């Protein structure tokens, strides 16, 4: 898949993902998860960033970010990932790449499309059958937005979430929703309504992502549209 634009424009919301190199586990225990979560908060004191949601999974992560200025996304992510890699190599006595190349970031329209992405991100552990309810996963924003350990550094975002958000996240997403999210991640396409996607792609230099990729074999699907375990980092 072609790379997304690295110099992300400020003011857009972005779905940000990365996966362990070779699909290997990155977060081996609670200490690994806790350190990365702490980095997200610490990074906000270094580079302005509004974190709307996050979910850390064994071999990948999802973030929803709303950078205020141009290049803030790249600077913020660079500090988070370089700090994490240094600690990961020291703790686990490894060398080489921890993450599978550069992170990927996809602009999101600030309407119900943003809510769809937020729901997808916070529902990830439930869809992967790691918990019985989404808020039971310790390493996601959902638990901290709706539990006793509230994280006040998380930002509400430009689109309000309803009072029934927790129940909504725990409801299964449709195959159509998941398929559109998959296309966004696979192609690097902005996620939104068609007129907005066209305009955002032109403004951000992402017109090439609007054309379907050629070739490739289909991936195995399981319940609720999930793909096999090694691919669960992507919708």
C-alpha cells in the first residue's frame, strides 16, 4: 500500500495504526502496556495533541488523534515510538525493528464517521474475543472514560458521544461499516462521505489512495467480519 502523507495537516482527526514487526507481540505484560499508555500522556506535554481514543492490543495499537497544527502528528508520534522502542529493546534484550515500518494515519470526517472510528477502536478487544465486554479491556480509552480510573488528559473531540456510548460500543458493528474501515486502512484513504473524501484527498495529496489496489488474495474472515488473528490490527 502506498504511504500516507507524513506531514499531516493540523485540524483533521486521524485514525493512527501500527503493528509489531513480523506481526510479533509487542506488549508482553501489564508493564509493557502501562509504559506505552504513559508515553501517550507524556507526549502531550511535549507536542500539542488531542487524544480522542486509544486501544493497545498485543501486537498493534489504534489511536484517534486531533492535532492542532501541521506536523504535530508526526512529531508527537516520533517521540512516542522512539521512546517506546528504546525501552522495549532494553527490557526485552532485543535489537532490530519493533514496529512494522512507519505508522499509518488516515484523516476522518468530523461527523458520524468519526464516531464509527472511535467505536471501532474501543471495540477492538471485544471483537478479538479478549474480553466479554469492551470496557473490561484495561488498555483502552473506553475503560477510562467510563470507569473509576478516569484519564482527564483524554479529549472529548469535535463530535459528542451519546449518553449510551458504552452500550453502543458493545453492540456488533455491521459488515458494511467494517468493510469501509478496512478499505481506508488498506488504501490509506480518508474516511468519510464521498464529497468530503474527494476534497480531503485533494487537499492532503492523497488522490492516489482513491484508486483500488490491483491483485492480492482475499483474507480469511471470521465472526463479525474480523480477519484472522495476525491481521486484527486493521479493520
